[in-house]
C-alpha cells in the first residue's frame, strides 16, 4: 500500500465525517428557520414589530463571544449569522406582504404595464389592495377605474408625469392620494399639486424594477400636501421593509443630480473610452484583482440596462446638464498636469480632495475591503 | 395578563430555543474546523494539493441539494458553505506559509522597509527562508548581504528600479534570480536583464500591502531569462495561495495602463469634481441605494490611500499619460451632446458601447447584484 493509498483511506473517513457534520448543519438551519417563523408569527399576533435591529446586534455580539470560546474566527461566525438573519428577514418580509396597511383600498397605477408599474401592482395586490391599471391609451376608462381610488400612482416617464397628472386628476376623488415615482421631484410634485386639490406625495424608490423584496431599500418621500392623509402610503412601504427618507423636492433634486446623473454619466464616459481603446476585456479580467473586477462590473452593469432609462436620468433638467458640463470641464482642467507630468500638483490636489472626504475614507476602506473579500470568496 | 405579556412569555421560550440551536451551530462549526484541519494535515503528509476546486464545487452542489430537501433556500446554504470553506482555505494557507518551496534559501529584499517590502519579508521568513533587507543607504553592505543570495527582489519605486538593479547586480551570484515587483514591466525587466546575466523575472503582485493572506490573489509574472531557474519563485507564490498569470512585458503594460492608470485617474477626476461641487456627503448616503454607496466607497477608498502611490501609477510612462489625455478628450467629446440635450445620440452611443461589452454585461449584473446584497446585509 503506497503512502497515497493509505492517505486516501484516511481521507475517505474524514470526508465522511465532514459530510455528517454538514448534514447536521443543514438540519439545524432548517430547525432555526422553523423557530424564527414561529417568533415572527407570535410577534405579528401581539402587534409587535417583526424586526428588531438592537436585538440582532446583541445576538451577533453573543455569537461572536461563543465563536471566540470555541476557538473560531468571530468574523466568520458573525458573517454566517448575518447571512442567516438576512434570509429570515427576507422571508418574513415576503410573509408580511400578505398584510396591507389598508387592505381593500383601491389603488390605480398609471403606466402599470411598465417594469416599475408591474412591480408596484404586484406588491399592492399581494397586500390585499384592489389594483387597477391605466395605460396611455386608456384615458377613456379613467373615470371607471380611478373614480373611487384611494391612491393613484403615476409610474410613467419623467416627461409624461405632468401630463398624466393633468389627465387623471379631474376624475379622482378629492380625498385620493396622488403620488408619482419619477427620479426628479420638483416639476412632477408641482404638477401634481397644480392638478389635484387633495393629498399629494412625491416618491422616488431608490431601486430598479429588478428589486423584488423591499427589505432595507430606500424610498425618498417628498411631502406635497396633507401629509397626514398620505401617511398610510408611506407606512405601507415601511411595512414592506423599505426605509422611507423625507426631503424637500429641491434637496432631493440637488442630491440626485450627483447620486444618479453625475455618477451614471461618469460611468458612461469610462465605458465609452474603454470600448474605443478596444482592449481585450476578458484578458484584463484574468490579470486583475477584485477591485478592478468590481469597478468594471459596475460599468458593465450600466451598459447591460436600458439606454432610455439613463438618458432620462441624465437629460432630466437643464441644471443637471449644466452640472455634467462642469464635470467635463473640471476633468479637462487636468490636461496640463498630464502634459507636464506634474506629480507634485497631482499629489497636492489629491490631498485636498482627501481632506474633503475626511472620515469617509476609513469607512470606505472597511466596507469595500469586506466586499472585495466577498467577491473573491464567491467568484475568485 | 395582556396579549403582549402572553406573547412575551411565548417569545422568551422561542428565543431560548434559537439560542440553543445557535449554540449547536457554533459547536458544529468548531467540529468541522477540526476535521478539515485533519484532512489538510493528511493531504500534506501524502504530498497531495490541499485545495481541490472541483471537490469544493461538488460539495456545494450536494449541500444545495440537501438544502432543497430541507425546504431551505439553496442560495443561502451555498453562501454559508462558501464562507466556511473560504475561512478553511485561509487558515490552511496560513499553515502552509510555514513550508517553503526552498526553505533555507537566501532572499534579499531591496527596499525591505517599505510596506510591500515588509510584507514580502514576512512571507519569506514565515516559510523558512533566510531573509536580508537592503535599504537605499545600505549599498556598502550589499556584498555581505547579497553575495550568497538565491533570490533578490527589488521592492523600490518604479523610478528607482533600474538604478537598484545596476547597483545590486555586480555583487549577486550569477545563479541568483533577480526579480522586481513594480507595476510597470517593460523598462524594469529590460534594466534587470541588462544589469544581471543570470535568471530574471518581473513580478507584479495585483494587490497592496494591506493584503496579509495571498489566497487567490493574482501575481503577474513576466519571464525575463532562464524561466526554469526562476520556477521555484513562482511556485512559492502559488504555495502561498496566489494565482500566477504569465504575460509579456508589453502585454502587461498595455493592460495595466487601463486596469490601473485609467481607472485610478477616472476615480481621481470624479472625486475631484464632487469635492468641488461641495455636496453633503453623509446626506447623499442617507438618500441612496447600495450601488451608489458601493461606487462612492471605491472613490473614498482611493483618496484614503497614499497620493505618491497613485502618482507613480498614473505618471509611470509617457504612453500612459497619452492614454489619459485621450480619455479626457473623449470625455469632452460629449459636451455637444449635453449642450444640445441630444438623447438619441446618447442612446446610439450607449448601444454601441453595450455591444462592445457583449456578454460581460450579464456577468456584471450577476456579480454586482450578489455584492449589493452582501453590502445591504452587512451595512444596510
């Protein structure tokens, strides 16, 4: 018997032992899931909130302590329990979807055949609302469909929002909440206030139609008129697991010009240039670390989506286009520095920007290091 | 007794049950770790490779199947086992560090007091090599320190590499492998070949000095002279868990101009502009989804690091500076499009770039969606 064969026999036994351990792990996870479902059910019956962030953090601290006692890496154990708890939250949110804040209320989704419209329709229907969908060529049906509505949501492109508000408002009951979901808020909210004398709220869901579960997703809410009458709509998003952040229309639009328009435009410009350089994309990936993979992935992600969606975000307002022009001009301001190979000027500018970022740098390193590890773990 | 109190009692019991399950989970993880350590030890004794990607994939498929049988989400179970297996690999790689491919061989690290130099020194020493460190003002000690070297690694800035090769080579034994670790390869490899008549290999570790464990990290190797004599150096990196990718110096430099210089420069330009716009960074984070958080995190990450390092990468060669100039010019080419609000032209260009990205788009969506989920899970 060779050394390898002997090792092979020993290995077989050890592998069987790993299999046995893993079988027990899977069985325990299934048992945990059952107990957690009973906790959620008990909380629902008692009218208690299902998620309790503080208790989750306590639980994690306790599991880290136990990990250390068992000689395990506490980060490993924390990661595992975070993943398990996230999975529980998602399945509980899915269960919560069945309960509406105002089940039976009538919701009209204008543009309900679009991707976001379909998603909204599914969420409201899943929570027991009576949902009607109105399309562009459906205006003659508007009185029948929207006449008794408690909520009307405009899920049409930015440019069509004001027109849709004007067409719809005359048939809405005065008590109906009118909302939109476009990614700019000043003009649409003004148009809704102008068209409808009742409650108005502007919404901006900070996620796309590929998002199926709202757990921890952000929705920006811009109060228009009669916030008390609008409150149940925001509560419904919260019940679905979303985080609702309030802002004025002006603040929202100023921030989104950077968060959406500038960022997407910068990504567009980068992708445009690498496509012109004509490098071998796959070969560059073989050569490079997880950060490049992550960054190029964010570029590839943009170009895998709908150009019209990005055109809408980038060209939304003259102020946005002006911001993007200034971006290109600021970028071009670095030509001299490159021309002259002026490293000192580069380092001075770098330090000025680093000062502006301040503490965020440390946080960014922590967060991105964690993600890079995940990327290597999953796709490395 | 109120409904809440009754629920409270029931909840207490259920929570105790979760605690008990979790205690068992932690104990099982510790047991699994012990068995895996015995497997690794058995493999090492038998001279078998410790990692076996194919077996890992088989194991994951099997655990997914068991998850489905137990009514658990197979993606959840796969994520958990991937995390556990990564942890095992890392601790095994740490154990492997103790074994060198040529323990006892003499290694000289020039610039060993720098961050990467210190890291190299630690890895080689941990694997039983005799390591000497040579600094800029140490050249008079070079004959004593490098006279019997089996490997000399230049860990100095790009601009100092050629000079260091010329200063060191005369005292190296002819059989010594001469290597560098700078992020450009044409000029440094040429300088090493010119200075040293023996084996030469250019290395580019695609990670920074914050990387402590080499598991799955990429090292690009550019053959210079006598690859057989250099092979053990590459084997040592592989033994530490790194993935060694071979390329010519020209291919390496062409790809790195994009992968490093262009990417870092684009990030610099973006950070420079947002700092000038002067937005409220924290408030933008409250408003925005995980993708913005991820992208802004990559920008913050850059500015939290050493400007000199980035100046070195960006200004490395005239060809690089020319590429970056063309980038700024291409970017500026979009001014008209913004000026005229030409959405159609934007969409046409967008589709052209999307075609160039091809299949990569789908892969990028999958990978980044996974990471976004991780980001929400960990920091959401």
